[in-house]
C-alpha cells in the first residue's frame, strides 16, 4: 500500500510538472504509469487520470492567469469542444473492451509522438536556416 501511495504521488509530481511546463494534461503519462507500475486496468487508469487532471489543470491555469498568458477567447472554445469530446470519448471508452482500448490508446500516442518529432525537426531546421541567413547579412 505504501508503495502505491509513493508511486502515485511521484507520478503526480512528474505529470504536474509537465502539465505546468508544457501545457499538457499529463493524463497519458498517468495512464501509462498507473497501468505498468500500479497494475491498474486501462479503463480505471484513464478514469483516475481524468479525475487527477482537474486539480492539476486548475493550478497550472491559475499560474498562467497570474502571468497574463491565458487567451480566454480561445480557451472557451477549447473548453466547449473538450467538454463535448470528453463526454463522447468516455462513452466510447466504456463501450470498448480492455484490449481494444489499449490498442487505440497506443496507436494514438504513437501518431502524436511521430508528429511531434516531425514538427520539432522541421522547426529546428527553419531556425537554423534563419540563423544562417541573419549571420550572412551581418558579415
């Protein structure tokens, strides 16, 4: 029981830090750690992650609000779509068996990972190109 408490709190610290730093909910990481280290089912891990994201997002948003960084117009639109999507998504998740839900989860995050890598390399390449152009102008 103590190991579960410690791992749960450490998972929360890691995902909370990532949430505030990167603007992500951290739910995916919570799901993976809950399943692999805490031996929780995919359904239960996803439900727990969603519940844990509420205070995490609230604290992170509060800090960003304090720094004047939140565009509330965009945030409202994202919230409206997110509420509708989470209602639909949680309904669909409950209709799927553990195996299928796990496969969909894995494929989705694999695609996201590939897209993030592509974007980061493209962005780095453009920055290097712009940096080279600026250096040539100053010489």
